[in-house]
C-alpha cells in the first residue's frame, strides 16, 4: 500500500492546515483519517463529527482504544474534557467538519502543485460507473487514486482527499449532491482540470425541487474553473446546462449526431463470449472499437464520457492499451451483475434507481435477454426513493411505460408504491402477469424462482435490498443443491 501524503506531514503542519490547536502528547505521526471507530486503523486521526442524530465525540475514547493516534474535536467538547496527564493527542477546532474539509483541500493543493491531475465527476446516474471507467482508462497514464466506494458527499470527498497517496498521478473524484450548493462546495475542494456530468435525470427531486434545479445543481461542477479546464457533458444537455462564465473547452458525448465523442454502434455479446459488449466510437472523427465488460447504451455513453477526458487532455487514444485497461474493470456489487440461479437468468442492477435509470436498465435487460434466447422476460422493480411530492405519479408513469414494452412478460413491484404500480401496469396491459409485494417475502422469492429458463431483472433503490432475492434463492434448501446454487453468467 502506498504511503499517504498525510503520513508525511508533521503534526504542526496538520494543525496549521486544519486550523487547529494541538494539545497533549506530540510524539508520533498521523497515518490516515477516519470518522468511524468500527473501521479505524491504528495510527489514524479520528475526526469527531456532529450531526442532527449523532455526535462522534461520544466515541473519542473508543477511537483511542482501537489504536487512533489522535482525535480532531471541537472546542465545545474540549472545554468539558479532562486529560490531566496529556497522554493523548488532540487537534481542537471550532468545527470538525470544516476542519476536515480544510485538511483535505490542503493535501490536494500540495499534490496538485507537484503535478497531480484531477477529474471531477457528478451526474444523476452513472457517477460511480463512470468513476470506475475513468480510473481504468487513466491508469494507462500513471497511478490513480479514486473515490473509494460511494464517499462522494460533504464528508466523503474530504476523506477521499485525506487518503491521497504520495505517488498518485491522477485523482478521480466523484461528487454527489441532493440539493443546490453541494456540488459548488465540493468542487472548491478539488477543482479538477476535467469536470464531467454523466447524465441529468430525476434523481433527488425531493431536494432539488425540479429538473431545472437538478441542472443548476449539477452545473455547479463547472464553477471555479479557468481556461485550461474541460467541461464534459451529454450532448442532449448542451443547451440546458448552466455554463455561463466557463472559459475552458467543451466536450459533448452521446449517441447523437454532433456529439464530439459519439457512440456509433454497440453489440452485446452472445452466451459463450466474454460478458459485455463491443462499442464503436468516434472521437473527433477518429474511430475506435472498445470491448466493454458492461451492458446497455447508458454504459456505452459513460465510456464516451470517460474517453472525452483523455481526449480533452491531449492523450493519444491507443486502442489496445484502452482495451487492456477495460478488461481489468470491476464494478461494485449490484451493478449489472449477471447470474444463473436455479435455472433463472438474473440481471442484478439493484444498486440504485430513479425513473431514468430504470428505463435504461430495462432497455439493456431486453437486449441482454434476447442475446441469451431466454423463454420469458420479467422484471422485479423496487420503490424509487427521494422523488418528493411527485413520487406517486413517477411510480405510476414508470409502471405504465414498462408494461407497454412488448418484450416484457411479467412484472413484480416491491415497496410502498407496489399496489399503485401494479394497478397502473394493468390499466395499459390487462393480460400481463403482474403482482405486488409490500416487502421482500418468500412469495416474491418463489415467484422469481419459478421463472426457470427465463430472464429476470432486479432494479430498485439501494434501500429496497432486492439483491437479497438472489441470496435467498442461492441458499434455498429446496433446490436440492449442497451449497451455492448460482453461477456468474
């Protein structure tokens, strides 16, 4: 594991950059940063954050017991704390979250002065997939540090910056938001040379209030830029995003004529071939053929977005090197995981969901099932969260849209809007096999398990935990198998 930049800083420098007063024992180093005592590593700086429903200061002693070398605490807590021996090290600040952000930004500034290149990425859908694609492609140009997991919010981005390795050449920084102003704050911490918006969709409508609000919020990623910056965004949004004042170059991507990086063809591979699809692209009229171990047009356009960042920075697009990098791509669980469980072909895309991402998944699922010549095609659709006042209408509209897809043979809806979605689907296609479940039950698992020889899509918000259907089927004692009853397919 590479040495973290923070581990090379003396304690006094950490205190200065965080705006902290240093108290107590001062013999040692800080090897990393953590806000969670459950996973804290020995030598880490424990940051005690406060929230509406939690206070990390309650766990300071636990952090030290688990090996923390120091704690970042606020002055209000420190005023009541008694440490007569001075045996523990504390960085005391007015606001621990602000200090964490200051520290992360300072580390980024130093690394950038030494040559670090940064790509910032946001979007309604596809952020994490595009982040992983960016990581793979930029690895052809040096060592990459990318946002771990989904640490993309006002806490996660500073933690990502605090974990910058000394020998990092490229930072891929994912930035998420659910209200106006969040992206503007995050991009101040790590204003990349390339700023990517993967898509604009109806995610987090509850916080943004409208599609216009979503566009304004995502467009904040173009703030704090200069003439050397590159804006990368969907061609379909070229007239909708807020780009006033952006003085850098503009790169559009998509499958439409006129996109600067364009998907011109895709072929999903048949059974027996490596999983994924072959994508044909044009980058400023240059043709490329890349092998992508993912499914769907939306993932082909995510690839186009990632390629645009390389082209914008003048990187030569070597087809063989890019394909080697893509072959190493591994996505987090729940993103188009392909399995055969008890004879059922399952496409598990249950990591997250909003109306636009569900539509994209269904369209990709139809092509995937057709390539496997499955007997039937069924979808299990979970509740979509954070849609605000229009949630009921959005669920009903989506149910009608899916029901009218001629290739879909049956639907199972799960969650708070399941009955509404079932009624809406039957209104437009009364002969369709439709059922509704308020939660994941044995009946739902049996419904999926009865689809031997057919294809089943699992798609829903993370909180719905649709992936547990796979777990239940895999470990079903009724299957007669003496162990796991699934295989990657």
